């Protein structure tokens, strides 16, 4: 089998590029004394997570219990779930995970503390960090008082270990929050050994942005069109491309490829839907401008005389690579242009 | 187990609503002499496809070979792939399918005809319809000449049976195209027994739009927020809701639920992203206005004093239900409020 004979659409991961990306981020973390804790949401592959740890990462980050379970099954033994777990069902699963891996979770509410405490009743200590908001307006407390109150609640719970603070993404507001929160915690005698920030686009500026000591990044392993647009990667740094086939040429200025939102996801660029849904490496002037579930419509009006024909295979860099991993049961891998095999996306679809 | 104890996020299908939707569309098709050929892309469940056939559907429609394979595994034996299949790998799989089900495919290029002909060389007749464009600007020939040329090419191929014409969606342009194409085909002695149109939002106006005799519809079985916005369904007709849990209340006007694009997909309403990503049944004034992969941010500013609390469960009608089916390994089913069980989404992720 070679890559050109694989049935399409198929996501293809260039392992050489992925390894270069991993090594670069690890070198940055090492140079600045940051504990690298890669987020597996991008690749969802235990094999790549193990590789990240082998290169120096201090454990991994997951967003959902189901991802953490898949990673523990794959031998990962130090897992941070950077997401609020709420309720009895989550507590039981967290307890089961804690019996086979070092677990840390994020909280931003008393109910989150209660869930972690319930898990810890099964006998394993659960590490807890308090999430604060650095302007992303997602989860995370918005004020220092709330963070200190939650830290106090964690410290008061037997079985929980207060590990520190986390945020996403790392911004100047992170520094401002920490400058206010750390003296307040110290005044209460509460240590915060872990100060965890994240986000791939701004990762290499972490040391000049805020005094965090842990770096959570996911997208950097593959990169994507959004990373390129943010100036954080070049097209040559994009490790995952979707290989597609032109299946229709109904008009001179239109080609249709065999992949739509079911393969690319529907994520649009920060600049808007008019920026299209991917970068076509063979025809950079073409615009993949409309997707339905299984159709990808390309506007060829800016192309020259050479235009894609029915049956032609193309490689597309997706806008946002993380949901692409989530949409495919397996990825093909390639090294130096040679097909290596298929790898099951073990943590795909782990919404629970 | 009852529905309220299921771990979230979980898609829940109300079987009573789905059956009412199926019966209504079958009655419409029967009343207007249309052969109903439901598109399984919405539910991706062989069990519901069998139910559609039992109610009177003349076979089913799939978009991909992988979906057709899953449906053939589930006992469906008359399958139309309304999508251009191109190349050797697809031809071999089509031939294997034709050995166990009556198969029809759509073509809009000579390469499509060649792929079907190659499949037919294995000994089973393949039905072929020519796809034309009714203004959707996706696949499908844009002119009558091209359609007639392709029909001629199909007729000339041993092993292929020219079945007629198809389009998506059915529009006034469909009628105009057919008015020109059918006499041209007749003049060449080519019969076109199947005239296939589709699209759920406008399905119940098919008889007054164009003289098609086959109706391909998918979304009608579940309905969704887009169908409601189009006036083609009421909220009470929406059979699939995503059940989620509030996991964070960082500000008085913001709640965060445990489902983002990985559970809802990122499809935006025709009116734009500002219309949000779903209708929250318990808090219709709330706006599910931002999604990241695992976070759903709700703007509560229009809500009254009663607001969702951390741990509260909510039911959300998604914008577009088809990709929701594709994102979940299984759905929970309910009838008259009682949990029935889980059903594997057998044709999920069938991108090939």
C-alpha cells in the first residue's frame, strides 16, 4: 500500500512533522522551566501521548473522563482533566481512574469540589486546581475572592490535594490575576505549586506573558490553518492533512471533493466563513468555500489553466485539526513519504 | 435506569415523535404518488431504516458506500447512493454491495459512469441516475446536453441500467430542467422511469414544485432547529434532543454546559452564528451562543430570576441534527418518557 492508493477521504499524519513539532515545544518548555503537559484532545492517540511523555512531558491533559480512560488504557499514568466534573456518575469514574493513574482535576464551583471529594472517598488522593478566567469567558472563576474560597474548600476536604491554579488561554490577564491571588493564598498559608496556563497559538510567548510554570498545549502537535493564520506555524509544520478525491467538475470554476463537514468539521476561521474550510496544498489559489456533510465545494475562479480533474487526489490542511481527529475512526501515518499504517483514534468520540 | 440518570452529554431520541414524523411523510408520499426513499444520513440506524421501509418506503438513500454497507449489514436490500462514486476502490466496494442488495448510484461525469460500469463487470446490474443541478451548486450537471450525453453513455454500457434523473434539492429549477430534458431523452428513445428529488424543508410542497416521482428526505425523521426555522416542523416534532448538564456558572449571566462542537457540531443557522447553536427547551430565553469543543456557553441575560444551576440537566434541540448522529457512538431512546435503551449508531463515521 502506498498513500496514493488509500481510499479517500483519509486523514494522513506525517510522523516526521509531528515529531519535529513535539521536540520544538519540549525544547521551549525546557528552556523556560515550564512543565509541559500536552493536551491529547488534538491527536487522541495514546501512542503519540506516550511519545510526548518520553520526550519530557510531565503527564498529559484531557478534557473528558472518557479521554482519560482511553489514555489510561494506553499506559498513561499522570492525567489532568482540565474540565469541571460535576455529579455522582463522574465522581465514580474519576475514582476508578485514580486507582490506576495519578489524577488531577479542575474546579470552578463548590459542586466541582464536592465531586472530587466524593471520588477521593474511595481512597485515592485527587489533586485539584482552581480554574480562573483570563478573558476567555468560558469556565473559570472571574474573581480572586472566589478562587481563594474554592482553594480553602479544597484544603478542608480530606482526600483532596490543592495543587494550585489553572487558566485557559494564557493572557496578560493571567499575570494580573496571579499577582493578586498568590499573595492572598500565601496569607492563608495555602501553597499553590502548580500555575497552569495553555493554548498553542501563544505558547511560545508564555514566558513573557505570565508567571505560569505549567504549559498545556494540544494543537501544536499537528498544527492547522488557524495556527498558520495566527503566525504560530508554517504550512510545512502542519502534520495532518486530509487526503480527498475530486468527484465532480460540474462547471469550469467549480470542483467538488469527497469530504464535507463530516470529515473536516464546520469550524470557520476567525476571519469568517469567507476564508473557507481548508487550504488545498496542490491548488493554493482554490477556495474550499462551501461544505455540506459529504461535499466540499471548491471555487476555482482564481486558478490558472491547470485545474483539478475528476479522480484527482488533493491534500487539504484543515482549519481546525482537533475536530478532524474526532471525526475519523483511524488515521493513516506516513514517514518520509512512505505509508506506515493505520492507527485507531482510541480517544475519538469520548464526549462523556 | 431512567433518562435523568444517564451520564451526559447524551443524544436522546423520542421514538414516538420519530414514528409520527415517519408516518406523516409516508402519508404525504402516498397521497401524491411519490416513492419515498428516506435518506439514512440523519439517523444512521438500520433499525429506523427498516421501520421506514415497513411503513412503505421503497428502499433507502445513502451518501457513502460505508453507510450502504452498514445498512446492508442491517438487512436493507434496496439502496440508492446519491453521490458520485469515483475510482477503482469505490467500484470494487459497489460490486460487493450489489451482490447482496439492489444498488443504484448517481453520476454526473463520464468517470462516474466508468466507475459504475467497472462495478457491473462483476455480474450484477447497477442502476444509474444522472444528477442535475437545481440551483444548489453542489454536484450535478448544469445543462441538459450534459445530462443527455451521460444518459446515452449509461445506456451504452452493458451491466448498467439507466434509471432516470435526480437532483437536490427540489426547486422550481427542477421543473424547468425536467421540462427540457425529458423530451430530449424521449427523442433518443431513452426512458427515465425515476425522477428523484429531495430535501426535508420543502418536502411537503414537492407535488406543487416539480414533477418528480421519488422523494429523498432524511432530516424529517428527527427534525431540528433549522427545520423549525424553515417552518417545516414545530419544536414538538423534534425527536432528538441532546441532554446536557450545567457544569459552570462563572457569572450571573453565563452558564456552561458539558457539550460543545464535539457533541453539537458547529453548524450555524442560515441567519448566522448570532442565532446560536441550539434551542434550550427549559430556558427558551437563554442563548447557547458560543461553543468550543467541549464547552457550550449560554448567555442568560434575557432570562428571568429562575436560572440554571450547576448540576442541572437541560435538553437542547440542535441546529442541525444529522451531524449530531455522526458524533455519537450511540443514542438513548425514550418512549412516552420512559428510557428504552441504547442503540449503536451503526453508520456513524462512515466517511468512505
